[in-house]
């Protein structure tokens, strides 16, 4: 199995040791700039040159702009079929939850 996992966290202090299966690379993305919108670092990493090989499947969750932006990039730029992308935007920055 080959996998790349991008985990964006609020700060370097949030990085935790994890055991990943052989072939899986975990990349911690600490967002130490607290003015930066959640998800922007993960999306910039995903769309950057370091991930040149297109994935066979992607699972994206987090802030809404991250989820939709990642899906668009993976489909339009990397050629991954929409059926190979699972995505969920759990919240939107700047909008409160109903109720």
C-alpha cells in the first residue's frame, strides 16, 4: 500500500506520534500562523509540486473550502475521477452553525 496523509493542525505542539502502515507517509502540517484560515495549508500542500503523483483515491475532510478545493484540484488538474474522491466540509470559516 502506498499512501500520503496530510494532517493540518493548529500548531507544532499538536503533532503526535502515529504508527502508519508500511508505504504510508504521514505529513504533519502545523499552522503556527494563527491568522491563517484552517485548511489553507493542507490545500496549498496538496496542490503544490511535492505531490506530483496522482492518487488512486482521496478522502478529504475539514473546512468546506478545503474539501471542495481539494476535490476540484484532484479531478480537474490530476485527472482523478469524481467517484475516487470522498469529501466532507464539516464547517465554513466565518459562519456559525444553525441552531
